[in-house]
C-alpha cells in the first residue's frame, strides 16, 4: 500500500477530520501543510488538485479527492475491512449520511462559522452562527442522551465528521457546558485508540 498524501492546514477542522481518521485506521500518510495564510490553496499547482481551492485533499495512488466528507467515505470503504466506520447496513448508512449532512450544514454554519469569525475575523453574522450553534448542540444533546455514538453501537464516520468543530466550539465562544451528553461524547471520542487532537490556536 502506498503512502497517502494529505494536503491540509493545522487548524482546519475539515483537515483534522481526515487526519484523525487516518490515524484511527492506522494508515501511513505524508502530511503536506498548505499555507492558507499566504493563499497557497489558490496557486495553479493546488487548484489542479482541487479547483475549489480548499483543504483537505488526498492523493492515494491514482486517486485525487477533495471534500472531507467524501474523503471519509472513500477511506472507510477502501481501508476499513471491519466495516465499523461505514457499516454495510443500508439503514445505518442512511443515518450516517444524515449526520454527514448535519456536519455540512448545522455544524458548518454554527460552531465552525463562529470559530471562523472569532479567530480569523471572517466578515460573517456572529449572532446567526451562535443561534445555529445552539440549535445544533441542542439537537446533539437530545440525540446523545441515551446513546454513546451518533449511529449504532460503535464510533463511525458520522462521529468523525461532527467531532472537531464541536470540540473546538469554545474557540468561537460557544459554551459547551449546557450540553453534558455532548461533552461526554467528545471525551469518548478522544479515548479512541489512535486519536490525535487538532492543534489549538495560539493566543
């Protein structure tokens, strides 16, 4: 098996999704940092890999793939023989897809956007991001009240897709303390063998 190249940025939650999953799978990767601060993602060389000019991107033999959720699906189906992370059950796959969509909308427009505003000064609506964050966390809190993982009895890519930006919500001044079941879920995720944390922003 060849080494997978992962083009990422150290404080990108989308990059971390892929980084942590490769670690949980025990895959050999070559981590290539893309300097977003100096717009390296907009250079012709990088745009040839992802015309959207975004990280993460992986190169795996002849496959070049962008979009963190798409990469999670690819890695799970190619490298997880146990089928823990993306089970064969059609029903579980449908529930996983629901949480991938949740991550791409509620979490992206809530905690991820709030963090983008507070840490990077993005010219976006903070009050809207805060309201979406509260709605997203309230939904997760209710869902996790009687279960350990988002789908099924084991961690899946649904948990990976939602973990990072929820865990780093406090960097966007989103308070997690009203959501004890969410906090417990984050702690369970961080105890998974092979887990690697995302770098925190320096003050």
